[in-house]
DNA sequence: CGAGCGATTGAACGCTCTCAAAGTGAGTGG
DNA sequence: CCACTCACTTTGAGAGCGTTCAATCGCTCG
């Protein structure tokens, strides 16, 4: 569901109008798309690569609120400003929709608005899952949930679910799960030693014991 | 913004149609409105009282994902099922909108859909703030952020921002902030001892040093 | 081959949790 | 009016998980 694009379920007429207003942008890895507090002048749709969203505390502590892949959108804003910073994890391509034009289009095509609403609802559900993870899960449960999420997301997008491609750094994973890089690294080592995963070339993680990962993700 | 109702910004015709389909329900404190996994057959709007939403892990660990007050809506669903349990904190009254009818109405009145989308966007922003809190803040920062949130929410709804009415139990606060009841209690005591808050009759917290609370909420 | 960055490993600390007990207050019934 | 219960809160002591600080490893790139 997360993986469907905004453009799905539109008829040709609507798609053509959408194509008229979008710009396609390609961004190298580790580049900032926009920063927390910037004027929110556009909505984006990821068409390739991975993007991370994060918020900072004054002293530099960071919380990554999501990793976005193909089909995910970003740029929803409150008070005309972005509430988070968006940065590429890998080289990425995105569709950029100027906000004014998309607003006008939403008025014209309720179907599109409905689609966007449905995506926001899904994001909200994902956010609640993440709160449960951050507030109540142990380090091992967090890592297992994370791997499972990546695996399921890949499957939904038609890729093979195992091994899982993990393009983000230990520091990014830590800031997503509310841990430190050391704890992330140690937990990976534990899972490796326990024989439930193994690390492969090219930032891939092979899940050898999917059932064990499932159980450990929820503390069973 | 959270405090505006779905019904705001509708014209009389739309309001009348909305009134036709809503049922008003009154629910005592500590009652379950619906449970995680239940078929999502209705959308609710809180008109009085406080409601909490939570998710559980198999072993009983609980994460409260939000406390809802007048104007907040609940019942957004994915896959036709509620993704969380909803329970009253205080006696509450709610407007109940059967899902089928609200869906039909949304198609008819794009303005309403837009309103709902905007509310979901705000919820999403709040969820991201909460992730930052859960993942990266200390116990003291969490408690201060919590009190500040309640204060600001009261102010937005036209109530006085200080003292803050805190109707939920220590256990609920703990499950909202990813702490234990003991830590919540100890942190309140610390803040009391430091002279920045004092507890009053009727579950109210007087913030004596608002600046200190602001600073402590973000670790300054 | 050396520099530099990220990942891993080690050791010790500390924040929060766990377990336990005492305190508080509202409600009940004698 | 008072004892009693029960649920919630507060406080205490000790333990543990994850952090902090530090060193080493391994890979990539110039």
C-alpha cells in the first residue's frame, strides 16, 4: 500500500495533467532535499532510491522518522513549513510537484485527493507501529522488526524478500530505532552468532531463520 | 489545528447532511470504544472528554499513541480494520459516523475530504514529534514535553494554559512516553523539588517556571 | 601505501527498570 | 464516624540494558 504511487488509480486525463506540472529530479546520495523549517513549496514522490526524513534536537540528537522508497511521497506540511529534513540515502530520483499546482489539481480531481488521504492514513498507521517500537521494544526486537519491515516492503514492491537490501548506515539505523550505532552493530553480531541472519556483499542481509526473526520482532 | 472539528469550514448544506448520518454517543471513563483488529465500521469525533489510543505487544507491553480531546477524530483504518484500541480516559461524548455513509459524503463534498486530509497531515506531524520524543529524549525531557503539549493544546482550545489539567493516570502517562509509572512519578517529584511545577487538587499541574519547562523539554 | 570513514569490539558507567514496600485517598459498609 | 478495602501513587534499593568512551579493524580511495 505504501508502495503505490500517487499516480495510481488515475485516468489518462488526470495523468496527463499531472505530467504537465511535475519535474523529475535526480539527486546524489547524502544530499539534502529540504530542511526542517523551510517553506514547503513542493510535494515529492520517490521514483527510485531511498530517502530519509529526520528531526533534530538543539544539541544534535537525531530521530529518523522514516526511510522512503519508490512510491512513497514526502512533503506534507503544516503551517506552510516542512516539519522535518529530507536527505537522500542512496542516489535517488523523485517527481517534484509544486504545491500550488498540486493543490489546484486536488480540487479538480477528488480521486487524487482521496488517494493522497489514503496514503497519509497508511503513513499514520506506520507511525503508530514505529511508536510502539520506539517506546516499548528492546534493541533486539527493534532490529528484527526493522529487518522484517524492509523485507516486507521489498516483497510488496515485487522484489525478492530475502536477502534484504539495507542501504543505510549503522548510524542511520540507530537514529531510526532510537539506539546507538554500537548497539546496532552489537545486535547484528548477536543475530549473526545465533545463526538467524548473515551479512552478504553489497549491504545485503540474508535472513536464515525467518520464523525466529518474526518471533523476536515481537518478543515471543 | 488539532482542535478544529471535521465539521469546520463546511457550508450549511453540508452540515445538515452530516448531521443526518451522525449518532452522538456518551461513554463512561475507562470503557473500550473499539479494539485493535475490529472491523472499522465508523469514524468518531471527540466532542467532550479524553480518549486514548494504544497498541499492545503479545506479552502485554503497551504503547499509547495518542490522547484525544475535543475536536480530534479517530477511526482511520487500514485494511478495513482498526490498527489500535480506543479507550476513554474520562467520561466522553463522541460523534459517530458510519464509514459507508461518510465515504459517500466525502465523494460528494471534496471540501470535507480536504479537511480530513489536513487533519491527517497534522496527526502525522504530531506522530513524528512523538517519535523524536520516544527515540531520543530523556525521562525528564519527555515529562516536560508532555506537560507542554497539554498546556499548548489547552490554550489552542481556548482554555487557560496553566495550570494544566492532567486527567490520565501515571500508568497511562508512562505508556505514552515509553517509561514506567515509577519513573514518571519520580520525575514529577524531581520537577516539584526543583520548583518548576506543583501538583494541585483535581489532577492539575501548575507550571511555576514555564521557561525552565520549555528548556528542559528539548534538553537545553 | 597511507589517509579516512564506517563498522566492530571492549570495558565501565549510568539511566531507567524491576522488585518491593509504604503512603494516599476515595469509596464502602458496619 | 470510623475501620476497611482497593487502586493508584510514591519512595527505596538493587540490577540490567543500552550508552559512553576508547581502541581496533576493514574497506575504499587517492
